[in-house]
């Protein structure tokens, strides 16, 4: 196998390493050891490497920012292709600008560059960890803005046919933290283009927490730099801006998605909330095309799992600032993280009859 891997690396220009600790590449700082890793620093190298490992019948894990992955512990029979192509290009065209970014580019670096250039649209997505290529897959969103509303097109590699082509957002079936790309690795994002404004003002502000922080009216637009600064402050207060010295940020972000429930389930949750909190009207609930979206964090806390659960001595615990983040306190394992996730999911289901679904992709493990 080593000879074949080395031949592929030589032919494709990829860097090859053996016995790679994947905890170095995940935001949880968790994950076992992969047999080998290819690092591809250009789109050409990435495409060639993926096509050659596929032709050789070698199953691989495609890895970029590592912010939305939970990887099993131990020695893993795993070959990794790391997406490290990271070029960013900005082209102005009148009152709009096209921003082209390769899949391995750091997402927040992209946002920072657009804000520095006075471009509006991405500022509410500041501070989100991970790579550009993951954002359309997850239809990443925060503070009232989703990536799908700013995408112009996405470049894909079809691993079955070998075709490389561009698609428009409408072809991705985008929804809440969803696209048609999410549950399959047969289509690989190579690059994405975003259409942004050039007047130096943000997207219209519609998220109450952010509006309150900025003292802004719904729909108001503000200078992009001031909005980015506010978003980073709000995220940092929740432990959602990566900091190597802060264990509250050693997470995969929000571990559970906000559940969308039908009317019958909604009424049941309201009834339970009224018994627990005395006033169900205080329960966050938001209209959605598929029903009503509830706050997973609210459900978790009302089910008895407060911030910092289960306590300061636990190697894995909920963030002390955000009850949706399961954090590694520097000495945890993936097995311990999954055990806590199971406990929380079961507890919420027992109390509210709502089953929470994990947001990260689980590799070699399950909850």
C-alpha cells in the first residue's frame, strides 16, 4: 500500500504523511491516528489525487477545516485527503463584487478579506470556524444570514464521472443546515463564488440579538466592519470563536441542530414547558416551511443540562457559555464526547419527546 500511496503523491503533487494524528486537524482537538494523509495545496493536485485514489479503490476521508467533524479514537484504518487549496480572488463589477474562493480557504479569513475590502454580505458569518468548501454543504448560517443567499455558484467534482462543473444555488436544494451534498461524498466542492455589495454596508440586519447589540432597527444596514466586530464579540461571549487557550472553544460548534416540529409536537412541548417554566410563551419558536423551529439550546437547558454540565472536573462537558457546544477540556476522548451527547439527547427526548439530531459529521463512530 505504501508504494501505491507514494506513487499517487508523486503523480499528483500531493504531500504524503504517515501515522497522522487527526486531533491536530479538528476543532475539538479529538480524533485518532490515520494511516496516511495526502495534503493537496492546489485544485489541480486535489482533483488528480481524488481521482487516482478513487481509481485505485482506496476509500478516503476528505478533510478541510475540521470544524464539523467528530472522529473516532484510536488507530484508524483511514486514508485522508486534506483539502488545502486556499486561494481567494475578488473582482469588482459596478455595485457588486464577485468573490472566488477555493475550498480549502479558511472561512473567517475569507470574511475578513471581504470586510477589509468594504464588501457587504458575509459580515454576519464572521468567526465561524472551518473551510469555504463546507459552507454550501451545510448551508452555514448565523445572525440572520445564510450562505445560500450570497452564493453565486459552486464548483463541483463528480467523483463517479470525473466531471468538473459549476452549479447555481437552486440546484443544491438548500435548506436549514442542509444541501443535497450533505450526506454523500460522491460530489466534492472545489470552489465557491459569492456575490457581494460594494457600498461598504452590511446585509439588512434582522437578527434580534445582533440588532440589540448594535442598537439597530430591523432591516437597517450598518458599516460592515462594525457588524463584523459585533458578531465576533457576540460569538466570543458564547465561546464560539476558536482560541487555543480557551477550552470553551474546543468544540465542533453547535453539536445539535435546532429541531423542526409539527403542530402536534409543538403543542406537547408547550405543555411541558408550561409545567417546567410556568410560562410557555417564553419558549423560543420560529415559523419554518416544514413546521416550527425550536431552540435546541433552550430544550437542553430545560431538560436539566445547564452550561458547564456535568461539572468542572469532567474531561468533556457543555461549554460554560453555550449549552449547544460539547467541549474538550484538554484531556477528553471522542468516546466521552459521544457519551455526553447520548445522555443529553436521551434527556431531551424523555422530557419533551423531541429527538435532537447531531450537526457534525461522525467518522467511525455514532451516537
